[in-house]
């Protein structure tokens, strides 16, 4: 079986199942948008180059590592919030989209971005320990756990910038 066609078919099914009536539109918060972006969702605003039917309309796309092509929302929307809400419905219909990656906390550094690692010195738990080695990176199994680690670290080191990010298994093993 051609895995590319199977993934494309599964993504089309995902889009079809996620299309619900506007009355079922969930409320979308900042944490939801962060979670959607980590899963690979993006929201787009159409312009004249997209054609008259999409000019001024919103839609979402979903793309993940090693997918042959991006999934696109079945419908387009009047507002950005409506597009994000539809993406939430899509993600809720297949939460495994978030399970395919490890969550990490990326620290912005002068020498380039680095990842948090697990401190080896328990006597100084507030010490910021970062690494550029993917194998030494502290990994979290879900978004909320990684976000909590990021918030705690940001409070301890307000002079630094942090963000939750994802790594797929190839990045973590260096086998790209």
C-alpha cells in the first residue's frame, strides 16, 4: 500500500469529520492557538492572488513532518476566530495529531536557540541548564506539561525568552 496515499486519504477524512455547524463552534483561547500551531495548523487570510472567492476569507492548513502535502479546511470562514475554532474541532476529532511529537522548551540564546535539559545538580534547582544536543533535551509527553515547565522557567529567568516547541523522533535521534 502506498503510504503517501493512505496519509492523504486519512487527512481528507479528518477534514470531512471536523466540519461541524457553526452552532458547535468552540471558544478559542491563546493556549488553544499555541497547541494548534504545535500540531502544525496555520490560519490564512485570502487576498486577490488567491482568487475572488477567497479574497478576504479565512481558512486553515495542517502540515506535519513527512506528510506529502498539507491538509486544508473544507470550508472558508468570515473571521480568523472562526477558522481557528474549526481547527480546534479538527484537532479534537483526532487528538493523536499532538501525540506524534515530543514537546520541548526552547530557550533563546545569543549563540543560537538551545533547549532546556534536565538539571544534573539538584542542589541548585533554579539553575538554567540548556543544550544544543537533541539527545540531552528534556522532553515532555504533552503540551500542557511542557507549557508548565516553560512558565516556571520563565518566572525564574525573566531576562530570557522561552517557547514550547516540538521535535519529531528523527530530530531527537539525529537520523534525518
